[in-house]
């Protein structure tokens, strides 16, 4: 059970970090507008399974 909690925590952290990078890239678009097409291509191809994940994560669930 402890291992499952660790795996769930790592998965949640990965999602949170991914969302953080998306926000950073959106802000960089203001300075580098040509990146937009490349970012969209990467998001569509890299991890399509993330589209089915919930929009918010309750991190208190894993305490």
C-alpha cells in the first residue's frame, strides 16, 4: 500500500510539474510567438493520455 501511495504521489507530481511548464510556455509565447506551433505539436503527440485526467487533484487524498 505504501508503494502504491508513492506511485500515486509521483504521478500527481508529474502532472503538476507538467501543468507548471504549460503555464511557463504560455507566458513565453508573448516573447517568442513562433514557439506556439511547436508547443501545440508536442502537447498533442507527447502524452495524449493526460487529456483524460481530472482538471484538479486533491493532494490531501494521499496523506
